[in-house]
C-alpha cells in the first residue's frame, strides 16, 4: 500500500499537531490561573467588607459609650 503523503508531510502534520496540543495546554493553564486570580480577588473583597463591618461596629459601640 502506497502512502499518498511523503515523509515531509508527516513531519509537518506532526508539527502542527504538537503546536495545537501545546496551545490547548497553555489555554487551559491560563484559564485555571484566571479562575484562581478571580477567587483571590473575591476573597480579598469579602475580607475587606468583613473588616469594614467590624471596624464600623467597633467604632459605633465605642462612640455611644
């Protein structure tokens, strides 16, 4: 059975397939890093709100005493 593509074509196809695999892995990694970063931001916002509420209630109770 004769293969219609030559050796150079198979090497080129392998290179393209390797590039696509690399691109997909990099894309997934970037997406995971973005999700982690978003979770950190949300956590920092929640922590800041909690600190503001604590500081507000502490200053309110000390001024009324």
